[in-house]
C-alpha cells in the first residue's frame, strides 16, 4: 500500500539526532586522524593514507557482523547502544594516545591502535542498525522513503559538520605557522563526548518514538516462530552446513589470492592483509546469501541488483574518501588557506562537504518527490550514475586548476567548488543507496544486507587508501621512485586528480547503461 502523507514519523527525528552525534564523533575524529598520525606518531604520508583506508574499510566491514548479531540475537536497539558505548571508549584511548606521545611514544602508539579497534567494533554494531531502523518506521511501499533517507542523511552531515568544525578548532591548532601537536587530544575528547551524549539520548527516547506505523516497538530482540513456514518473510534465513563451509573456503582462497596479487616489496600489514580480507568478505558473503534456500527468484534478482550497484559505488567512495587523507595533506602543504580574512585549519577544509549537504539535502529531497509526482523520476541506479558523474566533474575542475600551478599554491576556493560537486554526487548516490536496500532486501535479511551494503563502502575505503598513497611528493628527489598506477607514474597533482576523473567517469557511464536495461528489469517494479 502506498502512503501519500508528506509528514514523517517523530521516530525519524530521534534517529536523525542519534546519528548526528555519532557522525560528530566519527567525522570529527576522521578530520584530524591523518594529521595526528603524521605529526605526532611520525607516520609517513603514504603510510597514514594506507592506515586511514584500512581503518575506514574495517569500520564499514564490521557492520556485516553487527547486522548479523542484530538480526539473530540482540536487535537493533541494543546494538545501537552497545556500539555507541564502545565508540566512546575508543575515543578515550585516542585521547590517551594524544596525551602521552611526547613522554611515552610506544604507549601512545599502542593506545592509538586500541582506540581505532574500539571505533571499528563500535561502528560495526551501530551503523547498520540505525540505518535499517529508518525503513522500519514506514509501511511497505511508502513513497516517502527516499525523502526520509535524504532527511536522515542530512542528520548525518549535520553531525559531520559540527564534528569537523569543533574537533579541528580545538585539535588542529597552528601558532605562527607551527602546529601545536599537543592539541590533538582535545579533538578526540570532543568526539568521544558527542558519542556518549548521542547514545544516552537514544536510550531515553527509543521507547516513546521508535515505533512502527501500527504503534509496535521497532528494533527489539528477534523472536522466531517455529510454526512459520520458510516462505514467511519474517522467518530466518537457512544456510546449509555445506554452503557455510564452501563460503569459508572461498573466503580463504580469495584472501590469499588477492594478497599475492597486490603484495609488493614494501611490506605493509594493512595493505597486504587487511585490504584482501575486506575485498574477499564482500565476494564470499554474496555467495553465501545467494545459497539461502528460502530465496525466491524475485528476491534473488533484487539482491543481485544490490551487489552490482555496490561494485560501482566502491569507485565513488574510493575517490570521495580522499577527503581525510590525500586531500587533507594537499590542503595542509600546497593550498593557500586564507578565506574571508581568516586562515582555516587544513583539517577543516573538508567540512565544505557537510555544509553543502545541509544546504542541499532538503532541495534534493524535494526534487525527487517533485519528479515522482510528474512521472519523470529516474530510478535509483540512474540517480547513482549521476552521482558518479558529478564526482568526476568535481575532480576535473580542480585538476584543471593545478595543471599549470607550478610552485604556487592552490586557492582554497577551488576546494570548495570541488566539494560542491562531490556533495551533489553524494546526494544522488548515498541516501538513495540506503533507501534502495530497504526497498530490495527481504525482511529476514534487512540488517545483514544493510551491513553487506556497507561492504561496498569498506572496499571503496580500502581502495581509497591505495589510491591516496599515489599522492606525489611536493618535491621530486632524484633516485626516489614516483608512485605509479597501472604502470603509469604519477608526476604531479594534475595526474593524481585525473586518476579519479577516469575511474569515476567510466563507472558513471557503465552504470547509466545498466540502469535503464538489466537492472531495471531485475528490480521487478521497484524504482
């Protein structure tokens, strides 16, 4: 049944607020992480980029486990509270690392790794469950869902804006051009405090507002009725022992195969092993889900659509997530940061994305509803191809500005123009993807497939780490090899940016072609 009311349930705004404070935590920490690694813990820039990609990749791989635990044991609500508390503790470890690195470097390094581990685990429990609960607030087939996820996505970016405003303001401080490395700790403390506040807020508001259209509580511990038939959509999935063992064997083969394909003489644990685990997880889990005996042909087709789109989305995030690594290094070293009479902290430049999200989220939400009302709304895969194209345009604009830059610095305004196009691309791709999972996923797979969707993010972030390490040095040193991509050396910023123009542009064209043909048929009436 299609719901025509334009008002949204109050529970959406509770989830909006909870996600807002979690994203304050995550993006605030992300804004200063790479700079902290390089300036306080003595990482090289390429090492920081690889660690950054591995951290983000695992943060979005872990939702696969968090979604499974929620679907089978704890439920959405408990996983959100658990994840929030664990992430708060993780930020305290980072605060400890940033407080001790001058006096006890080995301890600080250990605390950093422990803190990132807690953040990865906590995000895994939090992320898929709060996203999947948005869809549970609406009846099946409700035409407000794309609009709801766009509003929810604005909450994500409101939190990101606040985090990337406050954490750099207190944690990325320069005095007369010299960075105060002891200030990083205050950025991590601010991020952890926001996470704890958001978790407490959810705990006290969940029972009153997180309810279904019929007034029933949403996100409780799952209860499986043994008298239901396997065709009942609320019944749990059925994975045979043979399927599970085959999937595990496939996972191991893929991990070692990818490892030996990408390993280089310069050993790196994250690049050589964590990245293969991330890539192998997505492929092997796809195999496992497709072996479930309860899947109908229509369900199977729709899940395939999710995986095909996820492949293209990976290239979007690989380019988009340069914001926290290579683009931050460029802002720090090769950009004139004076804007409207003030000098911006390098880590705050990426906050332009959040500002544009806040300004454009509601107009985009209105646009999709308006196009739907007049019968011209493109389907979800087509919207996502537009997102990839806009991302490529953003990189092309900034590439054209650095082509003849020479020894001069890039004006920070060009970063803002680039982030404007990246933001429009993000609004065409990310909230639409979350909505599409809610539309396509069978109910018994809702949280697990939301976790699977985030594997595309995870793979994209891993690829982001690899591509971010291609950033050429500011000064070419004789005898030192330049980074290379597919056999081509990257000599300057123009060639570096054109890597992302090429990848995102090609992905946009291919996805657009598929969207109007095979994918449209395989969605069986869902847009």
